[in-house]
C-alpha cells in the first residue's frame, strides 16, 4: 500500500466521518438559528412544487438503496433465497429510476434558482458548492452504473466497494478492496467523502431536522373572541 493509497482510502474517510459527526454537533450547539433550509417558497412556487418532490423522494430512495447495498452482505440476501441476478436487476432498475428522478428534480431546482430573481439573490456561495458536490456525486454514481450495464461490463460492487465501506466502519480498513474497482467507482466514493465532510456546514443539515416534539407537545387551545359588547350609553336603572 502506497502513501497515496493510505491518504485517499484510509485517512480521507476517517477525516470525513470525524468532520461529519463533530461538525453537526458544533452546528447544532452554536448555530441553531442557522439550522434551516432557508425556504424560498414565498418567492416562487410552481417550479418548486414540481422539482422538490422529484428530488426529495428520489434522493431518499437513493440513500436507502446505498445503505442496503453497502451494509447488507451478499451472503445474507442469498441466505434469504434472493439470487444475485434478481438482486442485481432490482437494484439497477430501482436505482436508475431513483437516480434519474433525483437529477431531474435537482435540474429543476437549479434552473429555478438561476432564473427566478429573488431566489437567485438568496443563493449563497455555500449553496452553489453544495449543489456542485451533491449533483457531481450523483452523476458519478449513476453514470458508472448505467454505462457499466449498457456496455455489458458492470462491476459487482457488493464484492469490493461494499466490503471496503464495512471495513472502514469496523475500523479495519482494507484499501486493496477499493483499489480493485474501476476508476468511476473510485471517483464516486471520493466525491461522497468530500460531500460528507462539507455536509455539516451547508443547508443539508435539515435532513436531520425531524419535528419529533410535535408528538409530545400539549394541544394548542384556541379561544374565540368575545363578541358581546356592552351597549353604549347609560344602562336603565330599576
């Protein structure tokens, strides 16, 4: 293992994970008022209603697919009777559909930010970096998967990339696993580590904002306005 391999496939992942965890703690501890998506719905709603669901539902499916594909070993699915052919077909079909939905939604949202004046004015440099990293990571992953299957040279990431990630999380990093994959997968993995390191300092923190307090907070009591008003003038006596 060379020094460059140790840097890219061992040091970078652990630095990224550390920044991801500590950065979120710091952000929540010292920047609670900045923990927001800075919604721009008031400026424009038509494109947002189309692009936002496409992007958010797509990225949710992409995330779930990655968690399942990377953390669940092939031996587990085979033990359940799921053949590799069936798993691969389902993963490619659903993954490609989710990836294209995510890219379509992101394209609409980026177009909206660029063409709607108030939304563009509210877009920060941090937002632009976030879009580049997020879309770039998705394009690399989707492109590698689609091109590999179209050319008939698809790579079984469950034998290389997935064990590599599990070796990182188990603190037994094996850089030889990731070095054996095509360069497209390597770029996708490196882009993901950079995205995770940048995550705590962007609007992506809103992913972890769940209104769980709504489940336990007391009911809001609404009181009607008293419409009875005393008559003007002197009241009758006797």
